[in-house]
């Protein structure tokens, strides 16, 4: 494909992806900027030695820009990144609306956006005084068709929670809630109502990102996707129906794993690997084991964040086996 560096520089103005860095250099040269200054700019990006930067600057005006980009080899689901990258951004943007609504109705509640802070377990944190509720927002976009035979749940009543992440959360952020949007048709909604709203420049850059690789490509993808969702959210959200969130705590997920091990293939099921993915998940009943986000929001509005923190940390006494041998 013919790659236009001007469009890359326009759509990804601050990206540190090597392709965006080179695109800005090509644009600067085209505008008549001194070649040595542009070489220094490339050197300052920490992607090239000064010698290499000078060679690139000398070649940029004379070679097709695509020749400076690394081709991407794709396998499996990576062939259609829409199914993997856009749903997360859409689901998180939807939850942001829920958080804004909550903070408007209870003025003592605030939230923190943790998505770009390096915290891998939390996307947002709801705060009120000393009480905090970390939130991990998830999209369940693929139905587990073998759920009944493998974990005893109907496919439409089953969502997975990664067991190792829930264990880590209980140790590090014990109040963590998973807010899950169960929407098996979200990919179709994105392809029919969001992607057609992208501008020609955005579509060009999206094609470039899908066909090329290089250092920090993921940061460029994230920047593109989250910017596009933010820009087109109002129009997109008006034309699609998005389901309400279902909520379960990491603590409850682990409790289900402990008491119902057959819900976690790989632990309670023989011959694991024949009917589901390799990741070890605890499978949750949507109907009986999750709480609607609307209920959580109403309890916070009426009784504060403490009410939900206490609910997550509720305890009971029971007799359990404690073998000596």
C-alpha cells in the first residue's frame, strides 16, 4: 500500500511508535526543515544512533515511505484486531459514563482513571474518604459454547474470570470489582456503526497500523483506538444498544473457585484443553452470582462506598476439613 506520512503525523501527533517518529521526520523535511536538525530530532527520540538518523534523513526524500516500516506478520485473531482492541475501549468508555453519572448523583464520590498508570489489575478506582473500590472493566464478547458440558452453566449464563488475576487481586487490591459487559454482538456493532464514522485519514492510519510493526506499536494502536472511540462516542452510542454491566468481586470469584472447582477447568476437570482455551478461568453464573451495576450504584448513592467495601469483605463462620494427614 502507499503510505502517507502526513496522515500518520496528523492522526498520531504524539506517538512514540517508530513509524510515527519517522512520519514526523518526513513531514519536517518536506516543509524544508534543515536535514541535520531533523536527524537530531530522530536521535532524540531514542530510536536511532545519530549516524543511523542521518542515513535515514538522507534516504527519506528518495524512497517510498513504506520501505522504512516493518511488515507485520499476523496469525489467528490478530488478523482482525477489531475483535480484540476496539471492544475494550468501547466498554471502558461506556463505564466512564456510569462513573460520571455516579459522581454527579453523590458529590462526595470521585474516581481515578488508572488505565494508563501501569496498574494491570485496575482500570478505575472509585473513592470516598478512606474507602476505595478498584474496578476492572471487562468485555465478554465470545460465548463459551461448551459451557454446559464443561462447567455446568448455560452458554448465555457464563462469563470467565482469569483465576490467576483474581488471586493476585485478592492479595494486592482485595476490594477489586469486575464490571463485565456481556455483549456477544459488540464486534458487529463496532464494524457497522463505529468504523464507518472514521475519517479517511483515520482509516489510512488504521490500515498502516494493521500492516506494520516496530517498537512501541501497541502504544500507537492504543492511542489510535482510544482517540477514535472518544471522538465518535456520542454518535456511536446513540445508534447502538449496549447492555448493563454485571459485577462480581475478585473475592467472590475465588470463593467460587474454592467451593465449586468444576467451574475451573484445569483444576476440577480431567483432560483440560479439549473444550476451552488454555487460560485457567473460573466460570461465573451471570444470573445467580453477579450483581447488576445499577444495584451497586444505588447502594453507593444511598449508603456510600463503604457499603460496597463491607459487602465485598463480608465473612461467615463455617466448619471445614482440616486434615492432619
